[in-house]
C-alpha cells in the first residue's frame, strides 16, 4: 500500500466502485453469469446419444438438451424423427437398418437382410433431410482380417451406389473388443481405414468412438490427425468406466476436441457416456462445456 493512503480511503474507493456496478447481489450474479450462459463457441456441433438417457422421454431430452446447446440427437430412427423435427433438432446419426452389433457386413450370410434393410432405409434418411446412417462390421467368428475386408466390400458395394445417389453416408462404428464387444472385427482404426480405402467412396466413413479406441489402441490425438479424412462422426465417454468425461477419467477431452477442430471437421460430436451422477442432465451440460473449445 502506498504511503499516505489509509485503509479507510481504500475501503471508500472500493465501496464507490461497487456502487457504480450495482448492489453486491448483482455483482455476484454478474460474476457467475459466464458459467451459466448457454451460448457456445460454435466450433463443435454437439449431440447426444439417445440410449444414454433412456429414462427420459424423447420430448424432455430434446427440450432440455436445446437449453444446454444440443443441435442433434444421435442414434435415432424413423419413429423418433417427428419428435426431433418438432424441436428443430437434427438426427446426427440415424439407425434402424442394422441387424445388431454382432451380425454385420463381414459375413455373407447376413448380406441379403442387410442389403434389403439399407436399401429401404437410405431413401428414408435422405427424405427426412438427414445424412448419416450407422453400420457395423459384426463379429469375426474366426474370420481373418482379409476375409472380413473382402466380405464387407462385397456387401457394402451393393448399397453404396444408392447411398451416393441420395447423399447418405454409411458410417461404420469402431468398437473396442477388449472390454465391451469381444470379437468385434472393426476394433482398430487401421482396420476401418483399410476398408474405407478399398471401398473408395466419400459415402463411407468411420465413427471414431473416442472411448472405444482409447480402450483398444490409445494414441487418440495422433490417430485423429493421421486418419481424419476417413472419420465422419465422433462419440465420447470417460475411460475407464464409460461415465462422465470430467477430471475423474484419463482422457483430456479439451485437447482432443481442439485436435478435431484443427482437422476442419464440420460434423457432430455426440456424447455417449453413461451418467453416474444423480443429475444426468447436469452431467450432459458439463460434458458439452468441456468439449466446447
């Protein structure tokens, strides 16, 4: 404190300054306001996977999600689309054509059903104004990588021309085989990238699930930088446990999001963690803010 300035003078100056701003209660509100704003930076398009909030009806999830910055709902099928449209939300990843997670394109015996399902669904996705439709490799069941690639190429090439015609992207999800999906074939980014190269179509991309790929291979940011041209969508969750993406898990999500933004990605990042906290919507809001870089 400078010589000649008393504590009383300093207090009086602070009081005058506070009066110029407003009552102390208003000062507190102003200080807290930035944390409560729903305005986001816009570099990440935020979505959430429907199944993670199955205890909420879809109307409620849409209403509350919009308040905290969601632009879309992920993994939504035709029966959900009218509700999404009512709320002005996108279906960032459509589903409903797949058989399940284990019976996929890597096995020719499933091709007749899959070709029919996807041939029916692709025009519906386009007519609804959506873009992404999920698909799965299926389990290996003893197949080599080469057999899996060849079978996927044979099957997917039966529906890719239709997807190209309608502007729909078939997006194969990368799932870990160590913890959650034993024997799943597309469980490494390199496997999915090789399939994308063989198909040679901009209407086939990968769903890079950050949680799953951290579990199975790690090296998340370097992988995104190297293979981003083959990635059409992202999912999040905390590791280990698949819960909130906060400081209690090992992934640095702000750094990962900055790496995604740096690639020029303009698609969606969908939260797919299973909330452990009692207030699930608060966890979702926190995750959106963590990813809003």
